[in-house]
């Protein structure tokens, strides 16, 4: 909610930078969480899901990092 308020108050390059920064942080944290659960998770079914979906989350993180470079 705070992120949406922050983004709503920005325009142009300021909006772009704040959006990219939020995506970088979110994708980095999500990929790390999924990776950690794939390695250490206690629920077998969820651990299997994490293992199978980890490449997708890593790819999303890689793509978010690519946003920094710009078009």
C-alpha cells in the first residue's frame, strides 16, 4: 500500500526509477525465499513446488535486473 502511494506521487523518470527499484527488490526477495524453501522447506509438497518453480522465479529476477539497463 505504501508503495502504491509512493508511485502515485511520482511521474516520468522518478516514477520509472521507483517502479524498477520496487520490482528489483520484490523479485530478488521472492527468488531468495523460493530458493531457500526448495533447499530447506519442511513440507514435501511445497518444497517440490519450490524446486520446480525456482527457474521461473530466477528468470523473473533476471528480467527485473534487466530493467535497470533500460531499453
